[in-house]
């Protein structure tokens, strides 16, 4: 069964080792393998600014940029933990 996280018009779907990102009002979805997933988190006031996309050279590009309060961020962290576990369970090499 796929795991989902919903926030601010975005739906993130983790199905095995593939992450799909849908945005309300946009016909196209973003899709990437968890081996290429990157998450950048920065404090913003009482919450966090989060970017989820592909990681290249240690930086996160593309994807979705969200602002979350602390409660939503904790739900997001639990969701990302599932993606990280799927990535770390890989038997082959990761991105180069």
C-alpha cells in the first residue's frame, strides 16, 4: 500500500521506492526514485520552509516548496522517514 502526505495543495505519494508529487491545478506530476530524493529544511518563523525534489551535488532542485507549522512538519518527517527507509533498503548503488 502506498503512503501519502497532503499539504497546501500538494499530494506526495510514496509507492515502494518511487515518489510522485501532485499539485492541485497542475496536470503534470513530478516523479523520482527515492535514491534521488532530497529534502531541504530551513526554519521560518514558528515553522519550516521545506523543499522536496531531486538532489544533485548535495543541493535539492525542482520539486515542491512548502511552508509548514511544527505539527504538520512532524507528520511530514514521519512520511519522509518511510521514503528514507525505502532508499536505505536498496541493494544496488545509489546516485553517483
